[in-house]
C-alpha cells in the first residue's frame, strides 16, 4: 500500500527536479547525509531523504492542525510567492510572501495592533473614501493602508501564534526561523544543499529554487492540512454529541410527571405521620 501510494509522489518529485541541489563549491557539509552524489559540479539530493522528510512533515502538520493549531507558511522569494498565495488561502492557513517584519512572532501584540489600524483605515475608506480629510492627509493614510496590506495581509486572520512554521529557503528566512525557535514553535523547512539543517526541526531536503518543486511540496502539505481540519471537525462534533448525551434530560412542564409533580408525589408516598394528640402519654 505504501509502495503504490509513494511511487506517483516520487515520480512527481523527480519530474519537478527537486533532487537538483546547489553547486558543490557552495555546499554546507552538514547536508552530507542528504546528498546522493555529484554530477557536473552540482550536488544530487537523495530522493529517499526527500520523501522521508515530506511524509514526516505531513504527519506532523496533520497532527498539529487536528489538535486545533494553525500553520504559517513563509516564502518571500520570487519563486514561492505565487505558489503560497495560490494554495495556502484555500487551506485556510496563513502566509508571509513579502518582507518578514522583525517581531512578527516575538512581538505579536504589536502586529495585531497594526492589523487593527488597517481595519480602521478600511472603515474610513468605506465610509467616505477619505473625503473628510485634506489631500495631504488622504495621501498619507492611503500609503499607510497599502503598506500594512502588502506586508500583513497573509496573516490577517492569525489571531494567535501558529503551531508550526513552514519555511521555503532556510538561508533567506533566518529571521523568521530564529523567532520561531525562540518561542518554541516547530519549523518545517524545504532546505537546499547550501543551507544549515540544524535550523529545521523537520527538514525536507530539496531544490528550493524550482517553482515546480516548491509547488509539489506546498500542495502536499496543504493536503495534510485539509485532512487535519477534517479530523478537527470530526473530533469537535463527537465531543458535542457526547456532551448532549451525558447532559441530564429536562422534563417539560406539561409532561405527565413534572418536577413539581415528582416533589408532591415523593411527599405523599412517605409513611403518614401520627398526629400529636394520638401520641400515648407516658405512664407514671
């Protein structure tokens, strides 16, 4: 079963060119365990290690999403932007495709304040389209709104810290990875032969410069997210049904035996008490 399901994935990864690494002259020696060989001065990544890392990442992301946590994708390089913007919103997760703002995770409260400011500016624009402001102030407000939208629109719905970070190109997104490590947030990284795998909790060795390889990895991870969301929904539905089952049933007032009727019945069912006059007087 694993063989039949894994073979199409391996073929797709190979066709995407995910096994092509960087030039051998610029490699990181720590990537040695993930390298199969060298051809024409270019390192060839072991496809078995790629599949192993991808399956491990899918399992981890599935479990994380099923547990109620969200995933944030980070890919600010040109090859990754359009792919993240295509797949991640459909999966209902968050992404950063423009410049990573320092403190996005470690200073999350400030980021939320900026997003609140964006909502205020959009409310003004919708109300009177900045007509109540001067031309100079209108230009400043519109510029501020565009800047916040450009940098933070992908994490607009992220009202809490993510459960994991998916990173495309470790060397380029080092600031995001360091913030995640500082907060104890696990990282899943598509990592090339010139990067340091120490910064990846779950490394997926592969070509991070090819749009096709990035497409395959992101698409597979989004499938794991969809499965995790299904499990999350099933778990919440099961918990609700269990709660309803365990809850005590309340009887309607017009039923044959209401709560008040039960109370009166319990008093009448008791043994009749003897009247005070009927008590025998003590013998002298």
